[in-house]
C-alpha cells in the first residue's frame, strides 16, 4: 500500500511542487485579477442603465473563473509531455497515483479556492467604485442562483458543469502533447456540437409534438405543446439519474487521465 500512496511522500511532493511553481502561480493570479477587472469594466460599460445586476456579475464569474479553470486544468499534466521535464517528472520518487492527485488537487481544489477568493475581492473593489459613482449594485446571489431550472437549481447545474470542464480539460492535458489548451477546447466544442445535434435528432424522432423546451442535460424533462395544450414528459427519479450520469461521466474522464499518466511511466 505504501508503494501506491504515502501521506508523508505526498506532502513532500506538494511542497516541492509549490516551491517550484510559486512564481508561475503568482503571475497567474495577477493575470486573473487583470482579466476580472477588464471583464467587469467591459460588461458594466456596455450597459446603459446605471445598475450592476446579478446577471452581469454571473457572466463575469463564468467567463473568468470557468475560463481560467479550463486553461489551468488543460496544462496541469503538460510537464509530463515535455521531453526533458517529463523525464524529470516521471523519475520523481512518488507513485503515479500521488502525481495524479497532485495535479488534480492543484487544478481543482487549489484553483477553485484561489480563483473564488480573487474574484470576490476584485468584485468588492470594482463594485465599491461603481457604487460610489451612483450605480445600483445587486446582490451576486439574488435570483440567478436561487431560481430553479426544471426542478434543479441553477447553482447545482453550474457546479456540475464546472467539474465536467475540469475533468475534460485534465484529460486533454495528458492526451495532447502540444497546444493542449487549443486542441482540448476544439475537442470540447466538437463534442458539444455533436451531442447537441444527436440530442435534437433523438427528440424529433421520439416526439411528434412541437418541443417547446428540452434541456441538453440528459434525463431532464421535455416540454411539449400540441393543439394549444402543454405537456411535460419526464422519467421517474430523473434528478437522481441526471446526477448519477454526470458523476459517472466525470469519474470516467478522471480515471482515463490517470491511466494515460500511468502509460507515460510504463
């Protein structure tokens, strides 16, 4: 068991990784601060009304934090793809599981904590400036994150999407040797378009009525209309089925990334 995972060895690996990448992480934080400020200025400046609503703030959050997550995760395992650095990484006195957990932890947990702290600190500073200039400031959590979409809260959907983006990007970081961020983004776009087309074709094949609303998330209800009457079609326990599907899919992507890393060690 000690050959697979050792807490002491893992802590030493974390310390060595943090020392080596501290400067890069500091620069990344500064870049994220600049991006968030720029997005706030752009989004707020594009509104004619002197009000910063929750939708504007959520848009900045998704663009900055989710975009940063994708970029950071898509480069998390890239050191193993480089010839010289990859050789050094592979001969480190740590197991494959420990190396994967290190990348997983820094790209998901570490990034999430850091990015959210930065976002809300920058948000506070920017919105204080606009509030002092007479702008009305809405609460970030008002309506947008509390309302429910087909029985599932928007917040839960955003969290599921967030973790999926991490899992997909992490796999891309170990699959593609060069330009991992760009290639992973293109692959994600192709998967999303293919799924959207197949999903639409499936619904049109099954239902003859007009589809008024159909979520892209599997197992969620479909809303139909026929001769002025509205219908809601859903399977029993669809909420649990959707969460289980998402959990299994994300787990498969993480496991695939781990096994690709193990292949590098073989």
